[in-house]
């Protein structure tokens, strides 16, 4: 492993690993090299199975601090990028082949976004694993309308009405693909029942302005993670961005001279919004003190190595941790978007202005926020005729 030390060290430092961590990982590299020599193996023989043998040997020798397979991933990644070892051969099943065809169809024929394709594929795998498997393997001809209803009823029992409606769309898409591809003899998409859930039947849940401020105040801006989390929550609470929009934000989207920000929203839309001074200052603090000059174009990066763009799910984790620190009930990032709309309404903003900030394409989508100002609604409501005086 001697010839790989310098390259591996540079590779780790480039991905944001601390010097102490790099030192420990180089020490592990030396241990693996000595084990390979004892076992009469070459570097090119190294793979997951050989690392499992190395880990077992170290632990049998009494080394309880030897990392597991997860700790070996950086080394395998470096060796594969250096073409010293080949990528593992994945065993594909009939289900994987069908899902690959389905994914290509969604991308080429339907033009769906990457995140949507992954969600549809995940639902398809769960549905087919339960209802289209026989003793000999995958058999889509086993699918029936009863199986579709059974799966959807199970989903409705564990998710919200909005998510259940998403499952309906995902199922219909899969069943349409199977029928068009000749995998099923009948168009079972018509067997998917609609989910009851009326958009104006409920009041959007919001968080009070005081609670939002507590979420911001509980971010410890003395540590890098706190500075990053504060900037994220500012974008959620003051501009109403969605989680995926925060994750997609790139450095080129920040126009400091014009004081504007480009938001990469739904359906590949790019909307330009004014960048309020407090939000801009939070972003500047993060970019200067934490992010640094990393080559990745994304604004928000992971604070732990390997350094890379954050996932949208991390934004939800940030808000959840802030709720725990502030002693508030746990809410999701989208609740802050609702709260911004409600706060604007309380301060006299019209629905058109709110729709522009939230980037709604249809004013009817914004109209749901007219119900959140219960104080004003109470002033115009007529007394109930059955009220006892």
C-alpha cells in the first residue's frame, strides 16, 4: 500500500476530512497493506469480501477499535477511482430489470424530474415485491384489481391524505407502463380508486412568529453547523423556500449586486426573488465562516466528510433538531412556509402578493391561506341562529 499513501491522503483532504481523521485512515491503510502481504494478496485483490476477512482477523486478534465495512468505504472509493480495483458486480434480478425499464420510460417518455422518478420507483418496488412475486420469481400477470386496492388501503392507513393521493398517481403510472409494455393483459390503472381529500377542507397548520424566532435563536452560531442551520432556517422562514429548493440552491443563484436570489422550484421553474438583508447576511456568514472555497457549485454542503451537497431530507432534520433545542413541538420545513404566508396575511398582504412570494402558479392555491386569519374571519362571521342567548 506504500505507493498509494500520498494519493489517498490528498484524496481524503480534498473531500473535507480533518488532518486527525486522515492520519488514522492512513494508519489503517498500513494495517491493511501488511495484512495483504501476510495473506499473499495484491492490492487488486481487495474488495468487500477481503475487507470482511481483514476486519474479522483484526477483531480475532483483540483489536476492538477496528472500523467496520462502513469505515472502509473511502478506501474502496479511492482505489476504484484510481482504477486499481474494479467496481463490484451487482446481481440484478428480474424485478431490477423491470424497474430499470420503468425508470427509463418515466424519464424519456414522461419527462419526470429525477426526484419524482426515484419516488415512483420506490413505490413500484414495494408494490411489486408484495403482489407480483410467485415461487419462481416476478410475474406481473398475478396483479389484480383486488391487489391494487389492498396495497392502497394499507398506504392510506399509514400516511396523510395528501401522501395517499401521491400513491394513487404512482400506482396508476406503474400500471399504465405495465399495460403498455405488455406485462399485464389488462389496464389495471382504472382499478385504482381515488382518495378522498378536499383541498379546502382543512386549515393550513402554522407556527407563531414567536416560535419561528425561537427556532432561529436556538441555532448556535459559534459552531459551523449552527451557522449553516441558521442560514437554512432563514430561507425557510423568511422566503418560504421548500426543502428541495434549499438543497438545490447554487452559488450562481445568488445575485449580490441586484440583491436577488434564483429559486429552482417545481417543474424545473426558475423564479427570481428579492433577497432580504437579514437572509443575505445569514448566507454571507455561512459562506465566509463555514463553507469556504469548495469547488462544488451548491451553496449548502455537508459539515462532515466527505464534503458534498446536502440532501433535501437534511433540511427536515435541521428543523427537527431546532424544535428539540427550542422546546417546541416538532414541525416540518413546510410548516414554516405556511407560517410565512399567515404572517404576511396578518400584516395586510393580499393573496396576490403572497402567491408571488410562494411562487404559486394558480391563485386558487394561495386562496387556502385566506382561512388562517381566524380573528378577522370571526369579525365577519354571522352569529349562529341556534345560539342560546
